[in-house]
C-alpha cells in the first residue's frame, strides 16, 4: 500500500509514466478542495494498493459490489439529514469514553469491538489511551449492569508536507470500529453513533478530512453514509475520469476478509453540518 497525501488535479489529469503505472491500483481518492486547508485546496489524497493473487477479488464481484454500494449510497443522499441527532430508544445512552472511563464500560467496549474486528484487547487499550482518538459508545442496562451495545471511534493522522518552499500540514481522521450488537440493530443506534462522532470531530478546527472504509456488502452502512452528507470516493474519481476499486480483502470483519469502499466528508462540510448550532 502507498498513500500519496499530495497529488494535484493537474497531475491526475496528465499523469506522468510513473503515475500511470500505478493508477490501476487506485483504491481511494479524496478531494481536499472543501477541506478548509488553503495550502492543499487543489490537491487530492490518494491510496494505492496491490494484493497477492490469493488476496484478490474477481473483477466481476468487485464491479457488482461497487454498483450496489453506489446505488444505495445515492438513494441515501436523497434522504440527507441536517446533522442533528435522531430519536433512539429511551434506554440507550451515547457517551464518549477514554481509558479513565468506567472500567465496566471500557471492558464491554473492548469485548464488542474485538469480537467483530481484528483488533486485540491490547490494540484497543492503546486506542483508549491515545489522546488523539475519539471513541463513542452506546450503552444500556441489562440485568442490572451497564453494557455497550454499539461503538465507533476515530483517530487522527497528521502529515507535514513541503510545498512551495514551506510546510503544509494535512490532518485526517479515520473512522473505524463501527459496530452495533446484532440484537440492537435497526433501532437508529448506528446512525446516532456516527452523528455523535461527527459532532465531536466538528469541534476540531484542524480537521481537514474525516473518512472511513466500509464493508462493500454492508449496504445499510452506505445508505447511512449518503444520508449523512459524505462523499463516495468512486464519485470523486469519476469527476476526473478515473476508476477506483475497493480495498480488496484488507480488513477482517466478523471473522472474514472483506472488500471495502471509502466515503468521506471534508472539513468545511463537517463543521457546517455537525458543528455547534
């Protein structure tokens, strides 16, 4: 995998031979035009990857995954909401947690998240201790004890780039670990978690982009992403007459490798939709 934090539109439209050779491996293209970062407003963040043959998805399956995801995403865009919280069951509470939160909530968060993704308890405790991470959970009371029934988190990545003789900083936040317990799904909890997380991230003036990889076959996730004002990277690529493909079998979800497609929300739009009203 190679991530280019700085590719100009001109370079993408007139790629030199070195870039042409890797364009078939393009899996993510994020526009920084509306990021709020004037130093990089004419740039794109791009990610390329190439898998071993044993970790490649057949082309016809990838094309079907992308088509279905895009269809559901665009339908979701037609139901776009204002960024306000939606009603949830009365017994559900959303809260941000860290390593100093109630140990029962921390342990329940680790149990839920590690059961769905490849992160170990050690990985998740490191995230809890990371001051740049933002973790949101949905809790309820069962049999007299508090349990986590949904979670999502984001962590910050900062790159400093040299451009036009001066340093330019790019701050991105990647959303990960979005999970709602199966018995609690279809109650609005997933969307509420995402909204609460974006409300938190909108308070960070340094946020240029928030993005996330989503399981290409989890169509409900793409519907919510469209409703929440995110942009599908496939649409960004089409604007430049480029093609992308999913991240092939890169992440383990519910015990198996899955293809993933990225959607994102640039900093200005994040603050407009999810900042303090």
